[in-house]
C-alpha cells in the first residue's frame, strides 16, 4: 500500500543507483545523530502510514525504534510520540492473536510501563500474549499449505513476538514466558536457519532441498533477504537486552547472534550498506535502509554490550551509520527503504516506510551509545 514509490524517469533511477544512498545530503550531515533522529521522527509523525491498522506490525516496528531512541536519549520528542500513539490506540494490539505480527506494537506499551509512565493499560497486551501462547488455533497445529507448518513459519516473526515475550517475562518476573518463547523460536530456527550460509531463509519456499531449488538468484546462489535477516538479528538484540544473564537458554541466543554478526560483516558492501539480496548484490546494486538499519542496530548493540569485539566490528557500524545518515533527506525523510514484501526487491531515494524510519532510529540509538563509550 506504499504510495511513496512514485514513477520517476529512468535516467534518474540509474543515476540514483550509481550515486547510492551513502551520498552526503546537504543539511543532514551537519546535524548530530540525535538531531537527525528527531528530524526523522518529526517527518514520520507528520506522514503516518501503515499497512492495515495503526496497531499493525509496520507501526510496531517503527515505534520500537522510537522507544529505543527514548531509552538512550531521554528526549521528550520520542516519549511524547510514544504516549500519543498508545493513547490513540487505547493500548491495544491488532486483532489476530495467533499471528506474531500483531503483538509487535505491545513492545512500546511494555516500555512505557517499565519506565513508570502513569495510565499504562497492559490488560490487552497480557490478553493477546496468553492467547498467542495457549489458546488453540489451527496455526499451532501446522498446515502444509504454503509451508505454514509451525506457528512462527516466517523469519520476520522472530522480531515481531519474541522481544515482546521477553520484555513481558521480565516485567512479570516469570520465566515460563521465556520457555514458551524458546520453544517456538527453536521451531523457526530449525526450519529456516541455513547452517552453511549462517543466514535465515525468509520462509520454507526459500529453503533448498539438497543442492538445488526452483527459487534462486541468477548467479545460482540461495536467496537470503536483507530485511528478513535484519528482523532476526535485530530481534535477537532486543531479546538479549531483556533476557536474564543466567537464563538457561541464553547461550543459544548469544551464539546465534555472534554467528549472524560475523556473517553479515563478511558480506557488507564497501559503501557500508547491505544489498537487498545478501548473496547476490548484483541483483539490485544499491544499498537498502531497512535491512541495513537493523544490522547496524544489532551489531552496535553487540559492541555496546560486550558480545562483539569493538576493534573488529566498530568499523562495520561506523561505515554503515555514515551511509544510513546519507539516506536521510533534508526534510528528515529516510529514503532507500524497500517496500513491504517477502523477498529482495529494489528501492530508491524516495521510497520510504515507517519501519524504515524505525530501523534508522534503532541504529542511531546504539550509535549514540557507541560514540559515548
């Protein structure tokens, strides 16, 4: 439903691809990181967009970036946006209790509760969490149709619900929510994680059977979608941020996080941004903000929290954050965001989505912390 992908002349597209989104933009590069993030927030708040409802996953991902920005900066711009959104939405998730996407918005409500904001109503959050985990539904039984054989059958789900469950477990001081999260997480991991490439297939359609598949890139490589893997490693950082250090399954999440970070470092493009098709950069030879933003956030978080070696990984995020800043236009809009989808597709300097702004804010929040260290 993105209206921002407006038709533009072919020559402009070519020139845009050649320039790349790491080209400095006058007016933005002079701002400090926090000011650039506020400008991105203000533009996005003035240009609301969502796929299905104000409580859907797109806004959930966007406001995850907003709450993380507030957590680091304590700036009232971010806090006011969070509170206004929550009141407008009456503290509700979206409507499908069985669908991981519809819990994502609850992360912001849980954050506001955790910092002591008055008037937070977590009853709808608690209700959808319990229904998602325990209420019978056909999805939990699995179906062969479309490869939907487990509850979280697509890798994006690992950003949408596990961080919410981990934050809720912390709030309630109840590890049973972590255990249920781990149960479903392992199902997705075992279904979609490629042990050779150290990346996640988006869903079962992209998992190779043996040495071949009908779905592969023109160069013969497997299809690994940038934003799909961004959802996973960004979600891992959020999970680990709230998971107790002594939780019995924490080593699994730390090992997976470090494995993915190492692989992403290997395939980062020289301009700092990752391509939408991670193993076929020539397919769409330009950087893309949503996947790159989530990668930058996660890797910077790993440095800030001692999971990744600073001398090895700091150059990665310094380069990617500089490139991400170059994708922000003078009015604050963050461009070069691939539209809603489930596989690699192109973007351009004027393509935007709220989750792209969210990824930008997530990345900026950890880069601010990294610069202070």
